[in-house]
């Protein structure tokens, strides 16, 4: 198991819009996941976040439907498991974390999942990573 995969890391694989070190980190996570064929886990909102960014990026002309299609095929080929229990945590554990660390509920759902499953998190968002460190959650270290 690689750990909890945040949408910010995932979308870098399509958009290539992150700072150099973040881009290197994101593609390192991808390479580690592909090489080991390990499983990543995501909250139930992950697919909606991905779909939203893909649709908005196409509408803005940042990517083509063909590019998005290849990206979605990549995601389908990866061993990404959706955690069904994250929905049940939305109004309890996730909300508590969002309040405590002033995170969006989406970001807090990744942290809640990492805490509950005792997994590291692959993320780029500095506020999420700061909250994770404060909770004792490690960042995924590819390679």
C-alpha cells in the first residue's frame, strides 16, 4: 500500500502545472505506484474532484478531450481503491478535522482517511500537509 492519494497529486499527472519540486514529487508517486503495483486509497469525493478539474480544464482549453481520455485510462489502470467508509465520516471525523485545522472538507477527508487507516498521505497542499504532520501522519515518500 502506497497510502492515501490526494487529488492535487493526481491532477498534476494531467495538467503538469505544479512547481518543479511538486511536479517531481507527484510523478515520483506515480512511478512508485506503477513500479510496485501497490494500492492507493482515496475518499469517495476523490472521483468527483477529478471529474470537476478535468471538465473545467477542458472548458478552459487547458487540455483536450483526447488528453483527458488518456489520463482517465491511466487512472483506471492504477490500483486505486475508493474507501466507502469515508462518506460515513463526513459529518463526524472529517468535519472535526476541517474545523480544527481550518481545512476544506475535501482536504480534511484525505486526512481523516490517513488517520483512520494509519497510512501516509501523498499530497501537495501545504495546509493539508501541515495538519497531517501535527496529527503524526507522514507524507508518502516515493522511491
